[in-house]
C-alpha cells in the first residue's frame, strides 16, 4: 500500500523507505494513473516513495519518471554502447579500489542504490566481485600507504549512504587515522531521493570527523529538489559539509537551457554548487538518453549567457585512460 498523504510519507525512516520502494511497472503505473508496459531487464525498476511523490500524475513524459522508467529501447543493441564503457574493470587495484586519477582514490563501498537510474554507467558493474567488505580495509590502507600523493578518499558505489551509520562512522575514523588523507568525499543520490537519510545518526559522525567532508549529490532536474531535500541539505550545511551537485545530460529530461538554468538556480537556493554536467557514458541500455556532444556544448554556452559563472557546471565526459574527467570545448 502506498501512503497517500505527504506527512505520513515523510515521517517514515529512510530504512522504511528502502523497504517500501516501488519495484515494478504495475505499481508505478497505478500510483501515477498511467499505463506502463512491463519491460524485461536485468537492472530492476526501483523508485522510493519520496521520489515518486515528486513525479507528476498522469504524465508519461515527466522528467523524473523518465529517469527511472525501464523502456523497451533498453534491450535494443546500440553501436558504441557497451557494458563497461569506462573500462573500470581494468582500473580496479584490489577489492573495491578504483584508482584512475592522481591524488584521489575511489572506493566502491556497496552495489546497492536507493533508486535505479536507467542511464547509470555502472548498471552492469559486477559489484559482488568488487565492493568493499570490512576485511578489505587492510588492503585499502596498504594501497594508500604506498602512494603518498593520495589526499582524498571518495566513497562511491552504488550509493555509500546505503551503509549503516555505525559502519560509515568507523570507516570515517579509519580514514582519518591515515594522516595523509585530508578530504573525504561521498558520491550519493540518497539525500535527494530519500532525504530522510540525513538523520541524527548520520549527522553525529559527520560532525565528529576532522576530515574535510564533501558530499557530491546527484540531481538532474529542479523538480527533484523539494522542501524535504532542502531541509536535508540545510542539516548537512550546518554540519560544515561542502555540497556539490553532479548531473547527467539526458535526452527529454534536462536537454534544454531553461531546465538546466532552473536547476542551477534551485541548487544555488539550497547552497549547493553545480559541479559537473556529464555527457552520457555509453553504457548498453542507455542509448535513448544520449545527447550529442555539440548539442551539450551549445546548451552550456547558452547557460553561460544567462547565469553567474559560479552556477555554470563544467561539461565533462569521461574518457578511458585520461588522467582526469575531460572538459568539453564550448
Ligand atoms: C570521477 C572520478 C573521480 C573524481 O574525479 P574529480 O574530477 O576529482 O571529481 C575519481 N576517481 C574515479 C575513478 C572517477 O571516476
Ligand atoms: S544512484 Fe548513482 S550509482 Fe545508483 S543507479 Fe543512480 S546513477 Fe547509478
């Protein structure tokens, strides 16, 4: 049963929301009052209720719905789209560790997310083989010890905030004990899709750590950022967390200058700095979201003409083998 009223929905814990997410097209169709086809896919449908609540009823082209709805096109073979477009499997240096760029080390903490975004570049990632388990900490520590250039640890996934706070608190403490590490970055969509995630337990370890904490959240459209998300972001900012946003440029979701400009202003209201606007990684099953590079560059050029410079995200593409994300020439 889907709770119908706002307040009932928002009083539940984040764990409750993880358990009560929408997991099939029929329930989604019923909740939104539209017809949806069931599509066979190995990447299941997953939509938590606080996110569902922001999708317009009766609109099959709602930009939030399009991010989470499996469509038949996912099963079409597309030239140039592959299962591991970023060749991450060649860059794993041990369980959970992906080290591509100097100075920062990325750790895949869990394969689980609170929402399944259809365009996700890790939708085929063999998480069970590579995610970090507790016993792997020794090898992460050894890896960092042998490379003094590393100053930042990035927790990624999946969504690292799926981990319980006692585990995250332990991990933050362990990372803090490595004196070469000054920054801890967390790549997470949870404060957006289930803002209840930012609770007292989370804020307790966040306030305790001496590391500079940076949260990179992920929103693609201003409609994702409702007042509950705003409250969650305010809590994090009060705890001295630096908050950045990354988006993916997605066909029919945010590929027009009005939508992108509105997103930047909304982020600014929340005190979140736009960081990256990613061109789609060419992952199998996501070709129907692709926006050509020239169109993306044109959109960001127009954003520059309308926004303060600090609200224009960097348009980037990840190129396997490059030493950083590649900025697209505007
Ligand atoms: C994107 C990414 C990072 C972070 O890059 P920044 O440009 O510092 O945000 C780090 N490691 C890996 C493997 C990445 O894919
Ligand atoms: S939350 Fe991030 S990692 Fe998870 S499915 Fe969405 S894009 Fe992928």
